[in-house]
């Protein structure tokens, strides 16, 4: 039984255990589940092992496509919100975006002691081209 109480179909496999197949309703759920659950959690939801779920992904192109589409939709939604926050002036969103998408890095270097003996710290934003400086 899967998470909705419907049975997972099993078809006869040559000389081994019955092959587990997802029905059309379960296949459609994959897209929604992939947006919020990892493969192990999806397998648990359907009451199957992670290995069996990977086997289903490997042999059923429709399930694989739905899984990838669900993940892509979730990433797209979060990315849109991140970009909107960055455009609206959210400094944390801007920095995160630049670090993850533009290759920026934050470095810290102690330059020496100030007039009163405190350490002077210099920050520099680096992109991939500046790493050798």
C-alpha cells in the first residue's frame, strides 16, 4: 500500500520477484512529490525501497520525466522568489545570488594593527578571475 491507500501494481518478472509498477495516478503524484521530497522519502511514501524507486526511474521514462519536472518547478519557484528579493534590495539575497551564480567569494585578510592596537580587517569580493591576485 502507498501513502494514499492504493495498491502498487506488480507484474511478473522473469525468474525473480514481481516488478513493481506505478499506476497512472501514482505517476502524476511523482511530479508534486519531487518538489518537496527526496528519493528516499518518495519511496517511503509509496511503501517501496529506494532501490526499487530508482529501478522505476531507470526503466519508466514517464516517471523519470515527471520526477525531473517536479524538481525543476520547485527550483524555478524558489529562484524566482530569490531574484525578486534581490531586486527589492534584500542584501542577503543579493550576496547569496552572487556567491552561488556569479562565482563571488568573500575573503578576509588581517592588514595589521590600527592606531589603537586593534586589528584592521579588509574584506574583498572576488570573482573567479580575481583568485590569483
